[in-house]
C-alpha cells in the first residue's frame, strides 16, 4: 500500500483539527520536524529560512549547541524548585542583568513569558504609586493576560467584556503616516502634547504608569523617534507616573544596542525582558530600582507563580548573555541590520508596493501598500507575498492593522550570515515580482 508523504499525513491533520484550540490566525499547512541555525525543516525535508527567529525570540538561531548543553545539564540535575528556594543560576542572572543595565535597574524577578512580566510590572506600578490608571500606545502589544491585555490595543479587545478600569491609549508615532505635521515634517511633540492633554482630561487623577515598547513590533515596527522616550519620561515624571519599557523583542542586542532604550539615554522605572532573553526558551525578567522594590515589598507585593525563579531557564539566560557578549553579537546585529536594511531599501526602489522600510538593527519592518503615492493598504497583496515567500522557502510574518498597509516584521537571528541575509532578500524579491 502506498503511504502518504510525511507532509500530507492525513491522521496528523485530522488530529490537529479535532483536538487543537485555535489561538489566532491559521496554521501553516506543513509539519515542522526540526530546526537548526537560521532554518526550520518540514516533514519533507524542505529548508525554510526563518526570518522571524521563531516567535521573534531565537536570537542565537535554532539548536545552538551551548544552549542545548545547558538545557540537558539542568534538566538532569536542577530543573525546577519550590518558588521559595533559590539557586545559583537565578542569583547569577539577576546579578549579571544588573551589571549590563544602567543604575536604577538593580533588582530582578525571573518569570516565564512577556505577558507575565508585564503583568508583574503593572502590578508593581500600581502598588508603588497607589494609583491604578495605565496608559499605552494605540498599537501596542504587551500580552494576553489580564492587565497586559488591557494595555494591548493592536488586537484582541473585542468580545471579552470590559478591560481593566483605568486603561487609556494614545496614538503611536508613525512618521510614514503622520497625524501631526509642521512645515511638511512630522511633529511628534505636538502629537504627544495633544495626547497627554486628552489623557489628563479623562484621568480621575490616578495615573500609575505608561507602558511602551521602544519599537512597536506588532504595531507595525514603529520606531519611537529620537527624543520621544525622553519627552515621554518627562510627561510621566510630571504626573507621578512610572515608565515601564517592554523590551521583549528589542532587548539583548537585536537593535544594535544591548537595550533599545540606551539610544535615548532614558532609564525606565521598570524594564521587562522576555523573548530574546531566553533565545527561544520561556524566560522573562522584571527589573526595577532598589527604591521601588523596597516600597513594593513593604506593601506586600505578591507575585508567587509556579515557575518564578526556576533554575533551568535562568541558566539558559546566563548562557545567552555570555554568548551575546563573547561573540560580539550586539555589533553583529548592527552591521547585519545595515546590510538587511540596504537590501530592503533596494526592494523599495524596485517595487512601488513597498511603501516604507523602518526599524533598527535586526528588527526591521517593510510596509506593503497599493503604491507609495496613495499609501493605501493592500491586505490581499501582503497576504499573497507572504504565501509566495513561504512557497519559496522563506518564513515571513506580516501584521495587518487598521489604517496601515501590511507590515512584514523581519527579525532573523543575530547569528544570521551575510549569505543568509542575501538569500532572504533574493527570495523576497522573487516573491514580490511574482505577485505584485
């Protein structure tokens, strides 16, 4: 009897249909069997160049041998503990994070996911300030749990009832589609002033924190303009608010700096890290000052979870930081990002449907539009390019948001080679040429 090829495993897809809860979007019609370096491989052995680092996380590529060795060691010897116990990797990672961040980010709690870290950060801000209102960007994504979801505006708000009381949003600055202009230039300061004027009018006097990504990834790869973070911090300070920065995707070197906020010389009151810290494994961190931690502790801060301070992921995080520093991957992200950005701008010159290229380092966005003149969204075209890229062996992620074209989030691993960057650009060019 002739067997179906692995990719067409009828029972596999029946089981998937019958037993999986769908959580957004569609599953790719392929079975992934393994991953190595910058590639994943399907059940038919086809190599697919991963230009999204998994879920924007695998900054060291897939299957890094040193990470695999740490996992094997700790899985065998020290995997999980009662949350009231401490281990050397946990204290070591907290210490190392304090060493590589500016003063004022001295104490750390280690968790599992970005949503969990943002949840903890929001709770700390509320407890420290004694207030409850949280402001974020209208195209933000901070997670799918209660408080984090209430501060997420790019998707997922309809059909679930009311968000947390005191949830507010302001426009995300978008130089490609500016809402405020002066003498033909984007006037983000006027936009920010107007936004906070509206916040002040709506607030009950209980503004606790602003939570922001330095580059809004799911919001369309919107890089906050130079000077914006400093102005935002001033707005927060004037109102007794804390500034929480969510560097889930921008942290640990991806933008060409260890942390994206370093470009602006602004130190947040609370910093959250996740995706990149574990390089694809579930690890997150909340960092804050001694003063904030001491006050929250005195007031009974509670965030007791099953996997807080787990040793195995902490050991992975320590190894990630060691590799990133030892191998010069922060600088590599900057240089490789320049190569990738130059290639994307070449595509922009060749194809009128490429409306904008933006971002920093190895977190870049390419917005697909009807044409650059009208900047009209072209969701069908963006989806067609995505499908054609996958057919050619290139995994790309596109986000579709109201009022924008589809934006490809392009974030290959920091270990990506020049040849792999060039291959990805070549496949993109072929895909766009075939469908545009």
